[in-house]
């Protein structure tokens, strides 16, 4: 009984460490998610549209056009939903090649940037844990996170991506709180 209690506590500690890393990293989060999952992830765009409302939620400038993109990252082999993401894209502050690829909706933003060799400065503005019912988008409107059977608080991170002096993309990422448990289950199935 002591061993199983120790193993459960160790699993909880490892889960917390990995989630903490996701919340503070200012690098490509997709790389870390693929490492945790031990598989590639693919993007599924839920919605992507130009918005006409004043999207001056970055606080320092206005003008557009603005685009909002909501997507999920899904494990290619497992089908596990890894993250639920909302991006607000300020098209005039994003490199044209990146914007063109985002408009085609085929890849995640991080993967496009990597394939094009585009670098950015990332500034984490907020992170933490919420319960599913409290999830909001970048406009502070409630959203339904696409994680089934949630039993734990959801880790999230909101950050800005700079390609120059002004932010070009604001990202809000919600991560599945059971990433480590899922990975461990996959490992045990292979044994």
C-alpha cells in the first residue's frame, strides 16, 4: 500500500512539474507538448475569421485587420486533445509569409514559424489554473474547452508574440490537465 501511495504522489509531483514548465516557457510550446506526449500533434481549426470589432485588447494600438483563430492540438496517433487555443492575430504586425500560412488553416502557428525560420519574442502575460466552467476567450467571453471528462483544474497560459516592436499575436492556450496520466497509460499499454 505504501508503494502505491508513493507512486501516486510521485505521479502528481511530476504532473505538476510538467504543467508548471508549460505555463512559464516562452519558447515553442508545441515542441514541449510533443515531447510530453511522445508523438506529433496536429492542429484542428475550430474557427478562423476576420473580426470587425475593435480588437484593441493589447492596449497599445488599434487598427486592423484582426483575425481570431480557435483551434485544438490533437495527438496524431492517440487522438488525445492536448490543448485548446485561441489566437488574436494583428495582421499588420505579423510577417506576411506567416500570415499567409495562418490563413490557409493547415498548420499550427508554431510549426509554421519553425518551417519558415521566423523568430519571435514571447512575453507571458498570465498563467495559472482554472476550473472548466470559468474558461474564457481573449474577449473575456465564456468558451467550452474541448477536453472531455475533466476532473482537475485546467492549466492555461496567455502570452504575446512580437515580430518587431509591437505584438503581432496574442495567444491563450488551455492544456489538458491529464497530459502525464495519458502518457503513462500509453507507456503501460506498450509493455
